[in-house]
C-alpha cells in the first residue's frame, strides 16, 4: 500500500509540474454528512482527502470536518453553492425538497443494483445529467460520484411488519423517495442525522428507523434498542455519496487537479462498495447470534410496496421535467440490463443447484 501511495503521489506531482507550471495551491475545507468512522459511507471522504493531498504533492490539500463541525449535515449543498465552504461530502438525496430529481442519483426504491447504477452513471449519461439538474435549479456546484454502498436494510422496528397497514401512524425516520412511499401508507416520516437516531429510538421520539447497512447500524447501536431488522432494503438498493465542489472553486483547478479529483473519487466508489460487502455478512451473522430477528419482507408485501413506489415515481416525474428525463433514462437502461443480470449471475442460494444422488 505504501508503494502504491508513493507511485500515485509521484505521478500526481509529475502531472502537476508538467501539465501546468501555474498550478495554484488550493486548501479545501470539506464538511461531511457522515462520521468518517462509518464504513463505506463516511470512510471514503477521509480516504479521498488523504489521497488528494498525497497525490497532488500538497497542491490540493483537503481537510475533513465531521458532521456539524463546520456546517449542519443537511446544509452542505447550499453552503457549497453559496461559497461558504469550497467542497462538501454528502448523500445528495437529503436535498430532494430543493432539487426533486437528485434522489434518482442517490437511492431509488426498487432501483438498480450498485454496480448497475455506476454503469448507468459513468456510461449512460448520468454524470452529465446530474450537472444539468443542479444547473437547472440554480445551484453552483460540480458533483462528483465519490462513494457507493450496497443495499441498506429495510429498517429497525420494535415489531415485525406483517402488512402495509402496520405503517399507518408509525413514527419513522426514512430518507429519500422511500420516505415518500411510506408517507403514502400513512406513516409519519421524519428526517434526522444518523448521530441522533439511537437517542430518538431509545426515548420513543421515533418508533422505527432505517439508516444504512449492518456494518454501520451496528456502530450506531440500533440493535441495542429494537430487535427486528427487516430485509431486503427495497428503498435503497444502492446508496451513492458525492463530493460537491463550488463551481468557481472547480474552475480554479488545473486539468491535472481535476483529473486527480475524478480519479480519487472513482477509486472511492470501488473502495466503498468493497468495504461494505466485506463487512456486512459477519456483522449480520453476529446480530442474529445476539437475538436480533433478521426478517425477510414477504413477497406479497414487497409487491404492494413496488406498486405504491411506481405511483410515487410517476407522480414525481409528472411534477418535474428533470426527474422525468432522468427516471426514463434509468428505466430504459434497467430494462436492457435485466436481460444480462437475469442470465449472467448465479443465484444467491447455491443450494438451488444441488443435484440428487446419481
């Protein structure tokens, strides 16, 4: 790893020296929406900051600020756009009230798997569409995909969900488009940062919550308060994080510095997904040993959730032209991708392939 860092740093320094002799030293303060001790969700921010500083040979130094230390976690987009901070690291779905289409780039109920989303984002025009979405709503930011995780769990509950009626009147923390789906089912949906959720569950401020995947939920201690953890994470099959950079700040960077940002964030996408996939299985197994009931949502309930989701997404598309354009692009890709996905990958349960005695 040290050899790789040395080579990357040397290559970055050479690029900065040969690519432009007038590279301006930049000092970026980067507030984050997630604590950097949270694997795959917050940890990529710390890695990217360190890598950019090293690879640029100090031309581009990034200092990370934990949630709330510089700006509130939910104010990162506005703070970056206004130039109060040069960059920020966040889950952009928090801003769906200001930019209705951004949840499609953050987490889509019954949407693409994480690697399929990155395929669409990098090769299907997603990156360019995201810049246009922000421009159309008057935000002066450059957005760079800079981390991704696999599915979240469908939440933590005091009691098992046996029908959609169980959501009626439930006080639940649920983010993004999935929250809109639960609102349609009569839930009282609220948003709050991850650091506040344990206390809210413990005090009964909320009845249930979703936040992330098992490796993160364990750190936040949800299993100490409630014992029903539901699967699959229908509302977030992927969770994508972004580095938001103020437009003027982005224009100040050289081509070499831009390339380092793009390369570092692309590497963070791979590293974030790998970290989550590596850790989640062992954590989930440990949950079950400690008495957590890991329950699968019955197929018939998933089908009902899917029907409500389709209605919510259709309504969002009817109300916002950017949402409609992005959603239709994702749907077209997903239709083609399913042909590959359904044929190319082995089933998760390999027991299906076991043969009888010969």
